[in-house]
């Protein structure tokens, strides 16, 4: 077997750790097809199957796990050794956030940031998984959770309130149905691991359906399914409010729940001295405070779940 190029092994480590060809290709400035071809080329050179390929990404085989264990730490060592020589551009900031937060909440406010800080260069990456700041070229992230991420700084931005929403087309089809008796409506299963519909019916009475009209695995898919009129979704108002204002989704009744989770700006200690992160953090906190001041008055104590 001829010597395997280090570039192939480096790309293998990236794909193995991300478990996603699209994200790995984006970070390597390659097309997905080109990176997929490289991984097959590596498998052919080693005469080993390294990945199981599925609709939701790639997972390592036993042989793939062995290879990652053998070479991964060496690339980590090289990355750590070279980090001290890498020039940091303090006016450039790479931020990771979910597609919903970026499009619905962040982007409409960005003109104010760039008007006040024209020197800032903001690079946006979409994703919902927590960033591995040691291995990814990301300075900060906006994440939804309970605010406890080991080894990371977290700044609370705002909470989330949840309410049933549906497309006008579905409401028209269900004409005459009681919007408070949701057990008789087609419901879309919530991607939250605990299924928030159980919390909803515990709080407001009734029983969840024996089957949902559909089950989705991401918040963005949930929102899209509701927009298409597939069923009623428990919408996160931070990302659904603009759709409600535009009439594309309608809130059923005035009942709501406040989530225990909230949105946070998350970043590693190494970003403490990054001027771009500091500028963005201060601006983001001001925007979050202004946003919270515009929210309707909610009874957090009695509505929390």
C-alpha cells in the first residue's frame, strides 16, 4: 500500500468528528461530492470500510473508530502547536447559530450592529449542535439550553415561550373545531426529547393523541411542517413571531408555556481578549434587553414547565 497523503487523513478526522459531510466540506472549502470522493479514496487505499453512510450523516465503523483513535490525537497536537503562530484578526468574528435564530431574530438586527461598528467582519455559520471550540474555527455561538456548558462562558440573552401555532389553511380545514381542545386537532410531534405536548396536556388538561400526524427531529423542520398546514406545532415564539406577524402562522388561543431553557451567547475563555467577540457580546446583550422589553407580559411563575 502506498503512503496515504496526510490531507486525506486530516479530512477523515474532520468528517469523523463532525459526523456530517456537509459541515466538514464547508470547513474544508470543498464540495460535498469532492469530500465524499476523498473518503472513498481513503477507504480504497486502506482496503477498509471506515463509514456507514445514512440519510442523517455518517457514522464510524469499528475500523473507522480505530483509525480515528490512532491518528486523531496527532492532528490535535499539530493544531495546538500551530495555534500560537496563527494571526488573530480582532475585527473578524465567526459566529455559529441555528438557522431559525439567524434568519428570524439576528439578521433583521444586524444593520444596527454594522452601522455602529463598520470595522466588524461577521461570518455566520448555521448549526444547532454545540461547537467544539478546540477543533472548529468558531469564536462564539448562540445556543438554546440551560446555560451550563462545561469550560465555556455563557451570557443569558432571553427566554422562550411556547404556544400552539397552525397555518391559516389548516384552521380553515378545521372550521368549527375548538382551538382549546387540541386533542382533536392533527398535532406534529415535538422534537424535544421529552415531547412538550405531554407538558402541554398535563398543564391544560386532556390527553395527547395516540399518534401524531408527523414526527420531526429539528425545530426548523417543525416550523416548516406547520407552515405547510400539516398540523399544529408547539412553536417557539422567538423564531415564529415574524411568521405570526406576517399571517403565515396563527396562534391558537392565548395559552402558552415558558420553557426552562433560554438562549445564550456561548464562547470559550480564549475569546475573552477578542475585541470582535466583546463588541458583539455588548451589542447583543443590548438588543436582547430591548427585545425582552417588547414581549407581552407573561406569568413566568405559573406558566413555566
